[in-house]
């Protein structure tokens, strides 16, 4: 069996954060958030990483992280180009927005030739998720069974504003569906969501949510590419400048067709991220605390 590849989606613009947050240091020696995820992935068993970046950003990522980790990991750079589309489709006039997370994953299809995991570059997921994903991907099980790390909602929300989360329905350890809640906040000592900005409904703190960390077999790349034209046909009619091909959307299509199932791998770790600039001090202090506790070495790549 071929060893899994880690696909890192790093082409986002970080609009709410106000900059390219993937390259903003958070560790005691200038480490980025992605340093910690790569370190966790490497010690879980991953040996190859594919960074999906904006066209022209390869040099920035090599200087910021690739040069540092290439002693321990095989590193690839894959550009998420707007015009990387199936035959017969073209970028609509005025479109500058990337095509979404599933399209970002597909940018790595030329370097992934076996099982693979997918993560965001601006999230710190903790070591448990990578251990569970690597074990699943190397278990030699059914190629139609994928995996997703499932987080407790209370371990993923910020004190500084609203977040979007994929709320998961899980049955017998398998993902049944994902409901996107685009505005979740801490309110009145609890966690609530709203669909209309007026009515707030509670969500239990142990609700399972997706943080966009997945494990797939290579056949998922082919399945997502095959379903891309149907998405584009609808998108070009309804919302040509902003529609996005999201990774959970492609997963749910396969679930609905009975072509796949997704094993939810519960993780006890807290997720850390910088959705807003105000989140950064908490991330910095939390990583410093984890370093002092021995979870991470002072210098990750020494």
C-alpha cells in the first residue's frame, strides 16, 4: 500500500483575519500554525505533503515553511488556478474568487497517487486527529470508506465573534449528514446558532462538528472531478462570480448516492485557529502552554 499524502489547503485569502494568516507566526521561534500540524502529521507517520497555494505564492510558502520542513517531509506545491476546469468550461468574466475547498483539493490530484488526508493551513488540529487518520488510511480497509476527524463544538469556538461549522449527524460511528451553520457564537454562557440573525437556538457543547480534516482514498479525487461539471453548470447559471465547490458537498453527494461512507474519528483535542486577529493571543499562549507541557518541543524542526 502506498503511504498517505497530506494535502494542505493554503490558497485562502483570510478576509476576516485581514491578511494571509497562514504566514503569521504564532510559535516561540516564529513557527506558523501549519508548523504544528505538520509536526503532528509527521510523527503520526505522514512523509509527504502537498501545499495547495495561490498561483505565484509558491515562493512565499517555500520561504516561510517549505524550506524548513523539507528535511523531514517530501514537499510539493500545487497551484489552485481559476482556469483549472473540466473541458468545455471557462472562467466567467469578472470572477476572481477561488472555486472552493473541493477545487483546492483537486489541485493536488496530479501528485496524489494513493490515500491522502486534507487539512486547512490555518488550523491547529492537535496530535490525536493525525494519529487516527493515519491509522485509518493505512488499515487496508474498504476503499469506499473515508474518514473525518470529529471535534466537540465547545473545543472549536472563539470568544471574538461568530464562526461557521459543519454540524454532523453521526449514526453508529458513520457520518450521516453535515449541516452548515454559518453563524455560531458563544452567548449567555452557552453556544448558539442563528439562520436569520434574529432567532438564536442552542447547540449542545458536545455536538460533533467537522473542522475540514479528512482522510480519503485516491478514488475520491476521481469522484470529485467527475461531479465538478454538474456543479459548474448550476453555478454558472445561479452565482457565477461567487459559487464554491465545497469539500463537504462532494462528500455528501457520494453518501447520498450510496457510493461511500465516512467513519467519524472522535478527537478529544482542542482546535486552535485565528479566524479573527483577536484570536491570535490565545493561540500563542495556548501553544506556549502545550510546549511547556511537553506536547511540542521548543524548536519543532531542530
